[in-house]
């Protein structure tokens, strides 16, 4: 059995971890640093540079030199080979990557380890796509012997900004398609979780990534992130995070009309029909929210249950929630880890208080979780609210914590209307044993991903993204490759 405590102590000892620009490990131009702390107990893991505009300038200059220089000479085969080498390095260091994620942002080690198929699959999927990029020869109606064709070209320097809730997968989802298409990247991780992203940069460099192709600038969103979004040297911004921040990034990008992809927040509905298999649906519906302590954009936090089975189903979800093991992420038995920070924990507690104040009833949870051995950490008990109405704050706003709002419904037409009555449209879940119901509901729900009798399924070959205020653009599948490419039309007079 792995001794995670000993490995954790050896991985991060409170020392300084520089950022990565042009193949070099450097401090911030200002010399300022930020603390990286373990959300499970508040312990100092390391310090990282507090980057700002000057560091973004340096990183973008490095990315541009690489894009215009040696990197532009790499063939599709060479980019594919590089991604496959990176996948091998990730596989060899998978436990270290997972331990870093668990320490840095609190995700239980059992969950981080289980993500290997997805992350390694992404690297190998994009490796395959690197040699499949092509244009078209298109018949035209122009007079004469005119050849018209298209070519797909890399969009250029990509500015990527990721949140703190899944650093490994979030980083790879931004970097791998850029490498496959021939782009270069400046990546700004969340100030709440930067350590794993720096480790990823080291592993990629060890796999042979050329200088300047990937640059990682650590710092606050208001400084480094804002500078990256508005920078005229960036050709495309890709962002995952809150809707409010996504709106600010979209506004900043208008100055140069750079391309933008946004994967934003959600208030996803889970619909449990009266014919659902309750034994299968209860744990899936519960973990649609409680996975990663609710710190996940696709959390199915609005639980619509057919009135005929509502009381029993909600009681069983509450019982399931009450038996989840809460603890440090490095404990292999932990199912619910800490919230990322005191600020986020306080924000969730505010929603819990509002729920009670507005008339909802907490069947389980409803408060911070405190227990011996968890001192200094930020823990919220998995919470199931009943007596919720659609107008309540907890049923309308994204909480980003382990909180379910249960709501009864009577007819399918009614639940479709209520499920869609939100500015968000990221994901949805449906539980039914009737094929016709599954087809009808999945087509009528306005969300980028709809899962039937399951949840959380994400595959490299399948596009993922939102509708409405959950963003635009897609990650995964061929659509993701197109986000990093632009089409050039070429006309040749052959007379």
C-alpha cells in the first residue's frame, strides 16, 4: 500500500517553485510570491511567483518566437510523437501528479488516481488527430481553369486560463490540442492551485517539448489573467471558470477581436422520472453533485424528482450523503475532501444559510463539517435540501459546493420548462427506463451534454461545452481541434 503521507512530505516542503517561461524556471519580475496551502489543513506546501503583466509579456514573446521559429517546422508526425512521449511521462509519474493535485486542491486521491484513463486518453487522442489535419479541394464556379482549396493552419499563440478544481485534466485539455495543431501556449493556472501545473510543465519539458511552446505564468486573475486576456500578442483565449469572469474575458478580447472559447458555470438539472431504477439512480444522482465536494461545473445540483417517488428518493439520497466519508484527500478512504479555500467555504455557508432563511429544509448536512484531525481545513457536509422552490437562491445560483436542491414535478412538459428556466446550459441528467422518454427529454433539454441513466461521462472523442451563459466553443472531439485552427482559402489560376 502506498504511504501517501511520506510521499506528500517529500513532494512539497514549503520551498519556492518558480514559473516556466521559454524553457526556463524563473521568478516573477517583481520578485513577489504567493503561498500555496493545503486546503485539508492549511499547511504551507510551497511558494510560487506572483506573476503580473511583465511576466505575461515575457511569456507571450517566448510563445511567439517559438510559433514563428523552430516549432513551425515540426511535422504532424513529430508533433504526434511528442504527445505520445508526454503521455508516457504522465503515465510513469501518474501517482506523483495525482498526489500533487490532492495536496494542492483537496480532491480525494482515489478520485485523482481514477482519472488516468481520461487524461492519458486525451493525450493519445490528440496525438492521433495531429496527423489527421487536412483541408479540402472544392469545385468552384469561377470562369476559367481555377483550382480552389483550403488549408488548416494553427491559430497562433493561445492564452489559456484554468480554474483550481481539476488542474491535471484542465491543463491537458488546453495544452494537448495546441501541440497537436502547432500552436503555442501561455497558461495561467488559478492562484488557488498552481503546483500541479508547474509539475506538468516539467514533465512535458522532460519529454522534449521545445522552449516557448508551453509557458506557465502563476499569479492572480486580476493581474496576470487580465493581462493575458487583453494582450494584443495573443491570437486566442481559452478559459474555464465562472460566468462572471468569462464575461470579463470576452469583453477584454474585443480590443483585438481575438478568438475566444469559454466553458463557464452551470446549474444543471437532474430529472428522475417515476419509472427510474431507484437503486441505480440514487448514488449517481448524489455523486452528480458530491463528487469533488461539489466543486465541479457540471454538478447536477437541481434534483427534479417525479412527485410519486419524490419523498422516498430524496430520503435515500440524503441517507447516501450522510454516509459519505469526509476527510483529508490523501486518505484512500476519503470520499469527500475539503473545499479549496476559506473564502469559498464561507461563500457556500452563505448559501446554506440563505436556503434555511428562504424556507428550505436540510435533510442532511447544512453546515460546516468539523471533526478531530480536520482542524485547519475547510470542510462542508454534503447537504440535501428539500422543500425547495424554483425561486429560491439555492435553486437558481451556482453554489460550487456539495449542495443539492430537491424539487418535485408532476409532468414531463412541466419539468422540461422548469429545467430550462435558467441562464445556464452546461449539462443535464435524466433517469428513466422508458426509451421514448429518454429520447424526448434529452432532445428538449437545452444543455451541451445530456446523460441518460448516468452522469459525468466525458471522453476525448466526444465534444463538451455549454449553451446560453455556460459559454461557447467545444473541448473534446474534432470540434476541439477546429477551435485551434483557422481555414485559409487558396485560389490558383491554372490557365
